[in-house]
C-alpha cells in the first residue's frame, strides 16, 4: 500500500485493512443520521474526519465512527476537535 493511502485512527493507530473503512451509506446506518448531518458535523469537527478513497469516494475509519457513537458530538469535539482543526490547517498550508 502506498504511503499516501495509509490512514490513522483518531488514537493514532495505522489502518491498512479496507474492511476497517466505511462508506457514507454505512456511516448513515451506523450513526442513524442523514448524509447532510454527517457532513455538517464533520465540517464542524464534531464527527470523525472523512478521507478520499479513489477519485470520487470518501470513507470514514470504522473505529473512529464507533468511538463517536459512544459519545455525544460535543464530547467528541472536546476530546478531538482542536487536534482535527489543527490537522486541517496544516494540510491546507
């Protein structure tokens, strides 16, 4: 697997198995939320980040979505939001 395809969980574990990734449809089912709500919370750093997977597809790391499901969006933001915002700013630079 190429380095650019390697993903890390919120806790820093390397994810290499494609079965550990969820499509938007799977995230909708697991979270019980609409696609629009998932994207809105992701952009507000209150839901795990999405990753590009190929030209058009985006995926979420299954473990991260399960972590989110175990807490409220505000608790998720308190624990991970600042780090996700910083990570996004660094990638944009």
